[in-house]
C-alpha cells in the first residue's frame, strides 16, 4: 500500500507544474494568460474552433488525472464474449468429467445419457423458460408504453 502526503506528491493534480518543452511537452510552452483563444487559436489550428472546449494549446500534463473513460457497446460486447468463453470452458470441463451414463425418463421417453449432458440439457431448458418469461414481460411493457404514447397524443 502506498502512502502519499498531500501537496508533496508529484502525481497530485493540484500541485502546480512548470510548463516546458524539456519536460516532454510537445510544442512551445505558453503561459495560460498568453494562450491564443478564439480566432487566434483557430488560425493556428484550422477547425479547432468547431471543437467545444478546444483552444489548440491543451496538452496533458504528466501526473494529471486521465479523463473519465466512457463505456462503449464494443467494450460491453467484448466483456460479454470473454465472460461467455470462460463459462463455456468451465461447462466443457464439467461435461467431460461427468461421463457416467444415467437412465433418464421423460413423458414416456426413456434413454441413457451422460450425467454432464443431461444436466446441461436441463440448464438450457431452464434458460429457455426464463427467456420466454422475460420476452413476455418486455412485450407487456412495450404495449403499455405504446398505449401511454397514444393516449398522450390524443390529449394534445
């Protein structure tokens, strides 16, 4: 565990830092009171005025806090796929370790199936039932929202 004293740590974003090109900063150092803004910044960097909050002189200081990262759909999909692969590997290991044959009876049908496969089939069946219940609820909520929109349109 690291302990740091306030205002003494070089990583503290509140500590003032000198701006210089020798410190690894690209371009010449310009104090904030002399930094070009508006048309002057746009003339140095064409199109810079069209970007909100960008004056052409912004640069990250070492030790400054990184901007918040947004969660993207691609990131969520990657996390879901990675999680699914881990679960799939664990499921394959479970099925391979449970190869003993068991007698299964279902509505007059009879057969011998490996224990791992029979439990997998039961889990998939349960998942299908949960998905059907969830789909029914989503359809119900969408229909209710549609009725509210139609009623709100009539009242105008």
